[in-house]
C-alpha cells in the first residue's frame, strides 16, 4: 500500500506573521470606516430641507465665517513664510552661534500643543501679562498698553509665529540640497546675491515652499483652540462656528453645512497642491515629497565675518522677532508656572515657587487626566503605527498603485477634528474613550503612513528582489526584511502620533465624554476658568510629556539608523 502524504502545515512563524498582518490591515479598515462614517453623519443634515427665511439667513451666517477663516489662514501663512524664509536662508547658508538651536525649533509645532502656545502668549502679552506689567510699571500707566492679542491681528501673530518653523525647516533642507553650479555661474556673469535669489534660487525652492505653505495654511485653517481663546465677537472661524452650532445652539443643520463647506475648501487646497506638485515635477524635476535630509549642517560661510551689513541688519531683525514673538511666550509659560500670588507661595526662593505645582498635584482629577492621557495616546499611537505600516507595505506590493489608493491617506488631511467629533456625536450620541481613540486614530494615521512610507521607499530594490530568494511567502518577507528596515520610521511615527494625541484638546472637548478629561482638556478648563498660573503649571507638565516622547522617539530612531 502507498503511504498517503499527511496534511501540510504552515510554519508557526508564518502563521504568526499572517495573523499580525491581517490584524494590521483590519486596523486600517476600521480606521477608514471610523473616518468615513462620522464624516457622512456630519454632512448628512446639510441635505435636509429648511424654511426659505432660514435658508437666506443661513447663507450669510455661513459665508461670513468662511471668508474670515480663509482670510485668517492666508495672512497667518504669509507671516509664517515671511519669517520662515529668511530663517531658512540663515540655517542653510550661514554659520553662527545658535544655528543648531534655531533649527531645532522646527520640532515645536509638531510636539507642542497649540493650547500651550496660547497660554504662553497670554502670559507674555495678555492684559495681565508680563510685558504689559513691565511697561505699566516703567511708564507709570494705569491701563495695559498692549491690547493686540485679542484681535484679528493677534490671532495672525500667534498662528504665524507658531508655524514658521515648518517653513524654515522644509525650505532650509531644500536650500542645502540646491546645486551651487547655477549660482556660481550667475556670480561669474556679475549677478548680485538678491538677483540670483530672485531669478534662480526662488524657483528651485518653490516645491518645498509650496509644500510647507500648504501645511501651514491647513493648520491655520483648522485652528480651533487659539481662535476660541483669542477670538472676539463676530470673528469666529468655521471650526468655532461648527463647535458652537453643534454643542451650544444644537443647530445641526448649520453645523453640517459649515462642515461641508470647510471640507470642500480644504479639498480644493489639497487638489491645488497636487496639481502644483505635478507641474513642479514636470518643469523642474523636484518633488514636494522629497524630504531627504539636507547636506552636512557645517556647510555655509561665517555669518559675522563674511556677511555684509545689508544682510546682518535684516537677519538681526528677523531673529529679534523670533525671540520676542516665539521664544518669549514659551519662556513666560514656564515663568508663570513657577510663580504665584504671595499668599499662595508655600515653597519659595526669591520669586521662585512650587505652589502652582503643589496645587495641581493635590487634585485627584489631575492624576485621573494623566491616566486618561496615557491610555488614549498610547492606544492611538499603536493603531496609527499599525495602520500606517500595513498600508505602506500594501502599497509597496504594486509598482504603480492606482491613484485612489494614493488619495486615501490624504483624505483625513481635508477633514478637521471638530468635524470628525461632530460626526461622531451624530453617529454615536454619547462619547466614550473608544470613540475618542478611533477619532484621533482616523485623523492621525496618515501622518504615520507618510513617515513609514518614506522609510519603505528608501529600501533598495536589490534588497527587495533578494528577499524573494529568502522566502516565497509575502508576509514572511514583510516581517523578516521590510519591517526591520523600517523600524526607525515606525518608532518615529509612534512618538509623533502619541504627542499629537496627548496634546489634542479639540476632540475631547467636542465629544464631551462624561468624567473623562485628558491632560490637555484639563489644562484648557483651567485656562477657561482664568486660573492661568495653574494652567501654565499643568501646561509645563503636558509639554514635558509630549516633547519628551517626541524627543525620545526621534533620538531612538537616529540611534538605530
């Protein structure tokens, strides 16, 4: 009798890899659904019928905040470019003391929540801020002389300086990679530096300048906390109007119309960016997605020795603006955290006190909010990293994936957290920690995808072809070859998503989860109740958490490169 061959079993390692890969792909599908379903729920009320009188009134109530939002985002972006472009020139072409520090500021918009920047500006330039107090004491004034903060110009100032490091870093890295041959040829023909910049360099920088401007515009367009704190009557943005219509007046139709309009504008901006990228690649061969690191940071000529006075004066002016409107608010946030009223100072040395921190640490709600923050941020970071990894590896399977698959990660960039939160409340009437985690993950996983995809794109084609000889099983190749090569990008993506989740106060605010305050929402409640010293102390703790995780993940990634 012939012996029949027994059933063939897959190796245990292959089964494990397959299960992990399927779980990651399932995470991607769940997060896609967590984005699509709330968005449909958010815009659905816009298609319900309303009375004619209400529709006429609704038109003006929608157009006014839309125009205000676009105008605010445009001028904020213009300010960020006006400050970021000269700063990019300095870090790319000059050697000076503090150059590395200036370049390191690019991490602030990524790991420092907008709420803390707003608190810093209140501490420095508010009615009872340090600058006003100093001026009132020096010039014996009864009223604070600086009142710009709570105005249209004040919001532009805060948003522009908060986001200028994005322009500085993106354009600066591109500036370092520009070949010097064309500039040297122009010099030999007698062209001056500004003429070379105007006719040659600016066109080489256009891709990175457009990319960074788009990011800043979207950040300012979706700004919520800063406008909520500094906005005046009649100066509400679309985000604030959606929040008020959804949570205060319960006008879901208006909130839905505003959500649809806001998303349409954001999609138009992203489409314009995609078109500009295609034209740029066609005309200059430079892509917006080219984010390779720049050349050695030690390049460039000495700023103090070799730069003319015509460069030194504008550079000193720009650095002074950065010091006053970017560094000073952050410094005053820490100063206010370690100061307080005389009767509150229990532990004191000169004007230094731990009273605010002691007060915060004595509240049970603080420890609860810290626990909630770690729960939410860790879960969100894990989901985002898993989904980003799965989608990156899935796209790498195809040499030329269809456009729709490349568009999917861009879609959450066109929808704000307030719109997503509003859709969640329409779909699930009562918020929960799970809805918060899903909402944040649905919005943040594209950021993880872009970071991990960058690592996957850098894997040499020879290694990918050699991995086929190692094993014929696709999942084995992913876990044995691609995953180890992308682990540094995954760690960076995890830290970035953790910091974004921990610093987010918008989604927890609109979801209004009963007895579930995160640390950012806890800080916002302190600030909104005018307990600014306590809010600054809590903000310092939040800053240490977000910046610490971001820094550790970045350092670990660099160490393992």
